[in-house]
C-alpha cells in the first residue's frame, strides 16, 4: 500500500497557494489582493515561504497519511 498523504497535501497546498489565484501577498496596490491572477517576485517569495512552512507542519508535525487501494 502506498502512502498518498504527502502527495495530496503538496498538490492541494500548491494549488491554493499559487500567487494570484486566491490571494496575492504582497499585492501591487495593497498588502493583500484577492483573485487578481497577477504575480510578482516578492509574492512568489512570500508564497513559497508559506508553502514550505505549511507543508513542513502537515508532513512532519501532523503526519498526514492516506492509504488508497488494497
């Protein structure tokens, strides 16, 4: 049986934390902009740091595991 927990967590966080998709921190005109579909170098850096922190928490501290199949 394969452990699909890390794969699922990584894909969901990657989609949700893509800069400009749901939120862009920092935005071009404000601190946070929602649904702009724009990005910048600073927002890529901030979102990658948030992604690393969240994936570390979910995979190392919470230890998310999912077993699919038989």
